[in-house]
């Protein structure tokens, strides 16, 4: 995904996105839907996911992102995020944009 802007276009995102690709598991809050995929990019305010199904806009989700840093160089760490699906679409893969309402790092 390119973030290049042509002359006269304005960047709409409030926060810079970083291409961070890690495994992710998701769970829709209040519904028995869960699955997995990977992150495509992340910012302080949101995360783009490539996942195994299209999720409807407005659903609340909890994500568990496999984090590359280990606690004390030994114990795996995961980033837990709660947020809402703000857009989704299916091309070759299902993509979902999630706003981040809350996050916390957990040791595994």
C-alpha cells in the first residue's frame, strides 16, 4: 500500500503509519467470531489487518499481536488491542482498518 500523495492532496491520517507485519489473532467482542491473519501497518491511532474473513464496520474487536521483542530476552510478548472496525474490504485478501481505543503489552 502506497501512501504517496499527488499535488494538491492532503494526508488525512492523524498519525504516521509504520509497515509492521506480525501475526495477529482477533476476537469480535460479544459475538462468537474469531480468526487470525497479520498486521499490514500500524500507527498510534489505528492498525490495518489482512485477515481470514471480512468483518462488518462498527464491530468491537480485541486483537493479540505477536510482538518481536522478548521480555528479558526470553519471554514472548504480545500487544493486546481493543478497538472498532472502521472499514473493511475484500480483494485478494480481507482487509480491515481498526481504530485503537486501548492497548497493553502482556508477557506470554
